[in-house]
C-alpha cells in the first residue's frame, strides 16, 4: 500500500501539478489528486491495522504517517519495515 500511495504522491507532484501550473491543464490534479486522497486514507488505515497486528513500537506509527507527507517517505518506511521483519528481529 505504501508503494501505491508514494507513487500517487510522486505523480501528483511531478506530473499533475506541473501540468496545472505550467500548461494550465488542471484535470490531472483533479483526477490524480482524488486517487491520491483515497490511497492516502487507505494507507493510514492499513498502517494503523498493521501496527496493531504486528505490534510495532509506538513511534513507528507517527514515523509512517510522517513518511507519507514526504515525497519518497513511504518507500523508505516500507523498506525499513520489510528489512526489520526479514531479519527476523523483533520490531519492538
């Protein structure tokens, strides 16, 4: 889910917004923005469910949310989480 949300954010920043403000084509922001909004909400809900299910530390949830506001944040957070779980370490 993090990859989808992160990709939609990058599409919004790198394609839709330049189209809107440089070429006066606002439709990209409308459609990509709506998709990104839905994916953002789904990302937060899934992040909260995952945090409870695998018992992430209390600081991991705000880190995941903060990462969703940064252009490559979800990718970095997902990488950290997968790396931690793959090593078999306890994330707590």
